[in-house]
């Protein structure tokens, strides 16, 4: 199966599929962090009509996430807010272009935010801790032709904030304390570039549940 992983430079989803024998490629404006030759460094919109069987996309969420809602207040932030609204609309149009790509199987990932109200609600919302990761970070999936992703650790519960004291939980999310823990704790050891990586547990679940091993892979076992 030919798989395009759009807006990915970490290679985690791409490699999860390649391990099962699929012809998977990532694409981003940035080079691949792992130096893989199976990466296109270009505008992914130029690749959508190249005969892919599946696309998993991670469009930038800087202007789509609810986390930045306060910055769209024109009365308070003036021209900066006006510009930000323009960039949010451009981000939404990019998202729609991916969603309407001529590909049979599509999954698009983004946090809770503008897409749900301005375009359509997600097919499901998953959590990293449902896939063996010790984090709470609601992640939306918009699916076409694919089944809902099934939790690999269905009995897992929200991770504790590990003693972090939050005086003012986020007003934009329920469960603000745990979300703040995720960003404040990992921000100390990981850059924003690294924090955008797909969690490995989720990447593995996508490959295992949405991509069956090819005949060559089956014969090698």
C-alpha cells in the first residue's frame, strides 16, 4: 500500500508503516529529522494526486488550536489579531485541501479547535495514554474510509500531574491541570519542534490497525 504521511518530519508514522512493508513516504517543508530518503521536502499539495492509497496528515495547528483563542481578540490586540485571523483562515483552507484530496483512505490529526466549529466535527478524539503513553493531550482525528482507532491500553486512566502545582488551570480546556503538566514538564526537555512529534504509541496503532502487512512481509515471518 502506498502511504503518504503529510506534514511529518519526525518519520514516526512513516517508519511505523514501512516496518509492515508498506511504501510509505513522509512530506514536509522541513527535512526529515531521521535523514530518511523516503521523505519529500516540498509543498504536500503538489503530491496529493500521485496515486496514494492512504494519507495520514498532521497539518500545522498554530492557528487552529483552541489554545490560542485569546489572541484573536481584535479589540485587545488590533492588527495582530486581524493578521492572526487571516492566517487561521489560510490554515483552515489548507486543512480542507487535505481532507478533500483524491485519496480513498484519509486520516487528519489536529488538536481540539477551530476546525470543529468552522468545518466539521472530528470522527473521534483520542488520548496518548490510551496508546501506552504517559500523557494527556486530546487529539482529534477526521477519518475517511478508515475505522475508528482502537485504544491499545483501554483500561488506562489520566496520568497524574506528578506533583506540579497549577494555580490557574487553563480556561480553554477541561482538565487544564493535566494539560498544563504536559506542556510545562516536556517543555523543559523538548523543543516545540519535538513536541509536535506524533506519539510513538499512536503511530504504531495507526500502522497496525490501518495497514495490514504486505505479502512480502507475511512471507518473511
